[in-house]
C-alpha cells in the first residue's frame, strides 16, 4: 500500500516584517515546553478573516492575528518556528531597524521571499499539529497595566522547587469585581487584587460564583513581559480547566495545575497589636547595606534583624559574626510612625534579607507601606509573621505580603 502524500503548505500571505516578527515572538510562548516537532512549529492559517499564527506546547497555547497581513490565497502552513524566525531575521540583515520593520515579506506555502532573497522552509504536515481547545467565554476584563503591576508583586513569592508543583503556581480567583492573585513558597505569602469588569454576556449565562485556576508562575512571568507594553483591557476566561487571557490580537490559553494551594484567608490577620508605617526608600537602602555586609562576611543565609531598642528606636542590622560580635553591631536607623498600638521596645525580628527585599520592592514609591505586628503568644516559641500592606489597616489595600520570621538560637 503506497504512502499518502504529505499535505502541501498552502498559506499565501504578505506582511511587513516588523508586525510579523513581533507576532512570532509572542507565538514562541506556546513552544517552550514542546517535545514533538509539530508542536515546535507555528501553524499559519490564512483565510477570509486574515492571518492567524497558532502554537501549542500542552502547557500554553497562543493565537495571534496579524492585522497588517494580506491573504493572497487561503490555506495553512506548518513551519518550524525557530527556522522561520531566524530566516526572517537573516533576510532583513544589514538593513536599518526602520527599513527592516517595513520590509515586505511574502510567504507562498513554504517559500519565503523579500525583494532580495527567496528561500524554502522545511514545512511539516499540517495534520501533525495538535491545536488547543477553543477558549471559554470571557468572564471579565482587566486593565493590562493593573494586571502587570500585580503579577510583578506576586510572582516572586511563588516557590521554585518543582517537587512542590502547586506552590510553583499563582492562584487566580475571580469573585465579584475582583481578580485575586496569590502565591507562596511556605515562607511568605503574597496576595494582590486587580479590579475586574464583569462581562454581562457571561454573567447572563453563568451563575456568579468564584472562578479559580492555579497557573504556573513561569508561564505568567513570560506573559508579564508582554503585558509590560500593553494598554487597554485584558479578557480573562475560565474554562474546564484551561484559563485564557486575551489582549488585543493575542489569546493565550494556559493549562492550569491540578488542585489548589493552601488557603491563606486564615493566615492573614484581621487584627494586630501594632501598626506602623515605614519609609520604604530608607528601608531599602539599609537592607542593601546589610545584605552586602552578609556577603562580605561569607555567612550566606544569615538573616537581617529589625530591632527596637528600649527607647523605641528602630534599626535594621545584619546578623553576622560570633555572639560577642552581635552585641557590638549597630544597625541603620529606620524612619517609622506608629499608627495604632504601642511602639515596640526591646524587641527583635529576624527575617530573610532576600525575602524582605522582594517585599519592599513590591510596593510602589507612592504606596503607604504599613508593617503590622502581633505580639508572641504566651509560652510559645513561634514568632508571629510580619504583615506588610498598602493600607494602614491589616485587611485593607490592594496588596498584602505575609513574611515568616526566622527563629534564631
């Protein structure tokens, strides 16, 4: 029995290099985890609706339309993404950036052409590509910059240990008019809120209840790079189980982790004993000095110490050296103002300097950075975690960061 002929690449399009290269860069998000050759490729679909590029690596699927492209013959071509991207870049080599961006690219099936060159590409059978499921209906819209800002705050708190897969993800929960992002690595918990505008069409057909998905932080980190330059709305859709984000001409469909992360509602205190505001810039400067001293001492892993003396003066110091040395170290004073409760005296709190750096960096320069403290429970060796918020109240603000203290002997 003779073999069936390999389906020919049949998409015919023309497009400026700049927008086409940008679309392929986004499409690459959907090939990071690919194993099969067909999933390392980009499916180029040309029809009466225009040009669409598709990729799918089982973790992330990308669909990008290129409005500046012209379809000269309807069809589909499956081309290796890396070869196509490198070939396009090579064909505009030697041109200025502006000239390269407007260079007309012609694709005829598997044949790539500019005014100067024509080269064939190694097309794959279109039928070997496995497409992603059609995304669910958009449940709500978010502002792109709001989402970017809050992802930047939450992603650093996600675990990087692959033996704890659910902790390497960010919980995304849509409830009412808020999308809440949460991540933890067991030593800290970051929670941020993004205002959401519900889609009335979705609300009319779906009972309003919390929608949630556990999305790999590594995928969201790649998406955040794209969000950084985006403006306008981002649509979010919760499928079964896929989550989809739509921004402009791009839709990214993400396969979530199974299960969920530990509940954090009971970890975040609703009442505290003392709340005080910190001057963020001074705290960051002091932390950099302390971290540099820890590195200079060679004592990797040493914590930094927030210390209130008997007069209530607050300093930040590195915890390095022998016990006799610790008593001689004087920390850098930190400016603070007590909002509620008594100002602590004769009290020390030790924390991981890298984690504290991430926490401080998560607050904008215009944010009110509030540190909330709880007194240790009687007869308990466990120290209460530190809570930092963007609001003077422990339950307020659009960002909360819970930081576990370090116990030292």
